[in-house]
């Protein structure tokens, strides 16, 4: 058995272009992610963030270019080989993707469905070890007391915590998250993002997460990769970033002066700021 090279990037994209008919969703994207890194894909709606993420576990195949994840060429995989890769890559979705009528525990257990043999008969389908592991993950996300409650009775923030626990049932090496807090209020957003980072640090996970909130990206990630119109326009560490540099980052991924004005106001950048060469007065609204 070949010993994996732990020093090699766990994700590598080279020249990735993705077209949907006449629309180019990604254009010549190059990206390398090291083991244990926490990376945010930052950009507005339509910038290509979700499309890039979906290439990492084979939900999309590139029109051109190469996608390598955990040493495998993802577009070349199919059947059992693709399922094997996906078992090593957890995915957290914006809309939680829980089964409303199932209990919290049952939803978490679906993260281990690939190990179930024979008919699926609710909780009876899973081993005692799997149930104990699921309960452990629920305790980790602060929802052990809700294990036998229907998932559709939970708040949005609680449902996203269930989705995190479900992803952890796969024992993933990489965790992908597509706008995981877009549906949540600011307090729940901060709690969920802090939880993902804490778990990633404890488990040694590599995380790639798409966001559009620049302030959250700066405070949470090790590194920001900015996308605009399908192109990677920025790749920078978050260490020591100043407010002016935050505005410069947003200037790279935003598309209108109004969008820049809103974020300038939120960050308290002063009565006027020069962002990406454009003077922006705070207080302006889109």
C-alpha cells in the first residue's frame, strides 16, 4: 500500500474552465489548498464560488482543466471510486438538506448511509457503534438534548448544526461548505462558523467554504480566494489584514459602486473611501 504524501496539496485545480451553454461560470481557475488549511472562496452571487466547490467532489466536471482531490483526478472517477472519494469529503449546504420528518439523530446517521447494508429501516438500520458516534457528534455541536426531536422543529442555526454533525459522520478529511450561514441571522452565523473552525482545528480537517460576507471571511479564514465573474482575482492570507485592505479585497470581488458603499458603511470606513480606485461615500445604499 502506497503511503500518502502528507506534504502534497490535498486540492489542486489547474486551468479549470466550466461553461454552461453560452455562460462561462469558471475561467482558467488555478487553486492549490494545503492539508489543514481553512480557505474562504469570497465573491458575490454568480461569481463562480459554488461551481468551483461542486467540482471538488465531482458534482460538476470541468469543460477544460484538471481537478485533483486527495491525489485523485476527480473528473476521471465514476461508480465506486467516486463514491469512495465522496466518503472522504464532507459537504455542508446553505439550505441544510435535512429530512424534515426525521429526528435529529436519524438525520445525523444518514451521514453514514454508505456503510449500511440491507434494507433501511430507520434507526434499526444502524449499528450501536454508529448511533453512539452520532450522539457524540450531537453533543459536540450542542444538540444532544434534541436527538429525538423532529428536525423541522429546530431553528435555522440548530438545523445547520445538525448538518455539520451529519457531515462529521463521514469522518471526512476535507469539509466543503457552500454559503453555510447565508440563511442565518448574524448571531447564529458567528456561532456556526466558530463551531466549524473549532472542529476543523481539533480534527485536522481541510476546509473550503464559500461566503459573500467579507468581514466574516477575514475573521474566520486562514486565506481568502476572491472570485469575480468566474475568475480568481485574489489569493491572500488573512493574517494582519487592515480595514483598508479589507475594502481593497471587496473592491476586487464587488461589481458596483453601490455594493462598495454598503460595505464601507458597515465597516465604518469613514465619510469617503477610495476602493479599487473608486471614491465611495458611506451611507449610500444600493
